[in-house]
C-alpha cells in the first residue's frame, strides 16, 4: 500500500509541483489549498504524512497542526508525520517548538530535496524486518 | 509603514522606503532617486486607476511580508543564462540573474526549447524591477507577481479593515419588504461591529426569541394536530421567518448568540428555532436571494411536522431502534410534506427542501436515496445544519456533544461525501471553531466571550473581555480582534458554570 501524503499549500503551482514529484516517487498524494481544506482532509483522511505551509487562508498552518494533535490525543485518528514547509518559520519559532513536527523546512525547497526528506521520514519509521 | 499621497512625491527625492501601490504591486525600490520619468509614469497610473495613495514599507517590513509567503529569497548563486547551452544541467535553486531572482523549481537539462524561453526571458527582464522573482517550472518562466501582490494586498487590506472595523457605525437597515425577492441579502448583512449593544437592542432580540418560540410551540407541540395546519398559522410562521431574517441582517452576531439560550421547551421547537437561525445565516452568507432564504427558513420551520405523526414513545425511545422502527421514523419527511399539501402558496422549493433534508450526497440518505445534484440545494443546507444542531442537543439515547466534536463530525461527513463541504465551510466561517457566545480564557489570563467570527481565521475570532486576569469584572466594554492583535490567543474554553452569575449576552 503506498503511503498517503497530504500536501497543504495555498499556492496551486507549488502544491502541484510537490504533488507531481511525490507521486512520481511512489506516494499517494492529495492537495489541500486552505485551512478548511487542510482541516477537513487531515482529520478525516488518515494520511501518513502531511506537508504544511504555515500561512493559509481560513486558518493558519500551526492552528491546523494543533487541531490534528488534539484529534490524535483524543484517539480519533492515527498520528501523521508532519513536515512544515514555509518561509515564515522564524516568526513562529516559539509556537513551532510546542508542536511535534518532524522537520521544518524553509521555503523555497526544491522538489528533489523534498522527496529526499519525505523518504527519510518513512525510512526512520520502518519497523524492523525479521 | 507609511502612507503617502502621490502628490507628495517630488523629483530628486531619495526614496527611503519600498513603495507599493495600494493594490499590492511594487512601484519603486528604496535607494532610488525619483526623476521626471518616474513621476510621469506614476501620475498617469494615478489617472488610469484612480489610485491616490502609495504605501511606503521599510526593508524589514517588506521582508517580513514576503517572508510570510515564503517569498523572500536570498539567491546564493549566480546564473548566466546567456551562456547556457543545450544539454547543460541547471540545478534546482534560487539564482541571482540579470538583477532579478530566478527560482528554478526542478533540476533541468537545458533543451533547445529552453534556450528560446531564456531568450524571451532576457528581453522581459530588462523592464523588470530589480529583485522581482521569476519562477521556472516545466515550460514556463514567468514573473511571480501574483503571490507578492496577494501577500501585500491582503496585509494592507487587513490593516485598513482593522481600522475601519473599530470606527464603524451602524448603517440604517433597509426594511425586508423593500428588498426584491431575487436580490441577494449578503450585502445587507451589517458588518459585525465592535461596540457594546444597548439594553434596547438586546431586548429586541430577546423578544424575537420569545415570540418565535411561542409560535413554533403552538405548531410543533406534541399535543397539537399537525395534520390540520391552518393557513393563518402558516402566515404567522412566514412573519416569524421574516423577523428572523431582519434580525440577522441587523445584528447577526447577537442573533447567533440565541443558539446558546437555554429554555425548557420541547426538543422539536428548540431544534426548529436553532436550525432556522443558522440556516438563514448560512444561506445569506452563501449569497442566496431573499426568496431562497425565506424558503429555507420556512422549510426549517416545518420540516419536523411529520415527527408529530409518529408515536411519541418511538420518538423518545432511549435505546437503539429496531429496523422496522427506524423505517417508520424515516418516513417523517413524507408526513411533513403531506401535512403541508393542503396549504396554498407554499413554494415547491419548501416542500422539496423538507422532503430531501435527510438525503446524503452519496445516496445513503432517506427517504428516496437521492444523491449529488439530485438533491435540492436548500435541502443540502438543512442537512448540514440539522446534523450540527442535533449533535449539540442532549437526546434520550445520547449526551450532547461539545461544539468542537460536532464540528469534527461535520468535517468527517464532508470528507466522506455525505454532506456538502462548501456548506460546512460556510458554517465554520460563520461560527468559527469557538462559536459565538462561548466563554474563553486568553493567554493573558483574561476571561472573554466570543462575539464575532473571523472567517479568515477560525481560531482567532473577535472577543469581548469580561474579567481581567485577576477575575475582576471590567467596567467598560473592551473588544479584541484576535486576528489583528499580536500575541493574543485563546488557551481554553471556559465552561459556563465557572461563572454562573453571567448572563448569556454579557459581553455583547
């Protein structure tokens, strides 16, 4: 079963670029383009990994991550790996330190680098092969 | 950030700020001396677009705004596009190139097509403002203006809006009967105001609450005879819906707060009232016409008439229903429509809204198993709101859910194509994740009431302070817009029984 990834970015070109690259790498990718979209898909859609832009219409990325963590804590969903991809990281340093995020990548990030990071996240999580 | 009037700009002046048009496009970079050509261009633009003012941002402010969009790029390499040859590889990255910034999204091997693209780029770039971002992805190499424009405009608009919101005064309301049936009511919705309501205004809303409940109880009380709905009561209900619409147009936030008003009336009446208010609010926000909004209000009022035809023991059964019992309950939309059949003058949209309110987008609903666009749009609105309001009420067979849980239930339903996601989205826009009327504690320790939603930030609504950090009541009203106030944040929802002395509309 291919791993499911949710790409959240309000800029469609960037979201599409990420989607294409990650699909080519063998993942099952969905896009969300605003805070509502991200909230709905992330909480209902059981994704293995979420890439999150911080500044989004309707609701910013950090609030969305916090709500995802709430849902996980309440046992409503499995915990996804969250990777923040944003140019707005410095301003949110304190808040970011309070959410369990795997990687924080400042924009712009090339798609090859993104794929490498995503692959690494899934590698780190691989159960032992016996 | 400073605002300059265009007429203030003089030739020979050295620009200390980055200049932007109010619409978000960059005008000139700092460090430049204004000359006559610049001024002529600016003046002609002023005539064309009727723009009188420009914004001057410092370098730090511009960087902060562009950073927000992930658009402040510091190129770390130089790329000489004129000497690139076919077959050469260009690594992905951000390059400094001909005084602009070139972002190559994917590593590429230069083709003959690319050489042509680069030639066009070289021409274009001569006229570009230094520091503009160009993006090269697949076959397109273009200026990345849109997000920059968007970022700046949104931020400038936000700042402007924050100032207007504080100073706004109530506009005189147009009477509902002066509005044509096909007109959208959205523009008549008073922008939520950040001022305390007078006792009179609060009383007017409470009176509407009492009157509506009275009328609804007469029709929806279990002892009433639903099968003989008289024309006069239909007319009264029509007036109730009109009153509700007028009230919402005048002060939608105070109207929303009525959803929190406790009262010991029967479930059907409470449900009809709440669904009415929310359905009108959502329909107005979605841009429906006055006629459509009236219809959704009437449908909300009469949709559960059919429940009165069912045995009360069945309706109030505290345990799960058997399949045949479930089948019987699921016939109630049909009974509701039958009860209305003899009434003249009710638009067909109302009966369709009523009979289809329990249909689901994927065809799993009842009574007819309709799906997708077979379902009447008004029924789709009722479907979402019925679910939300029902979740928040205690029933014989389960406890009430918190608003948080109710909303997540809706999101789940939207994702699995049971409920319409645009309607769920609009409901969130209108309610926020901390619905109007909720008591909250801020990071500063102050206790406040949520008085208005910010549709751009579900977790940052407008709040009105009630107690300071030492739990002392405030003597004057103080409204805080959490979206536009740095560092202000809600840390938890306060259960109403922590402050039992508070009235429902304290803070408004």
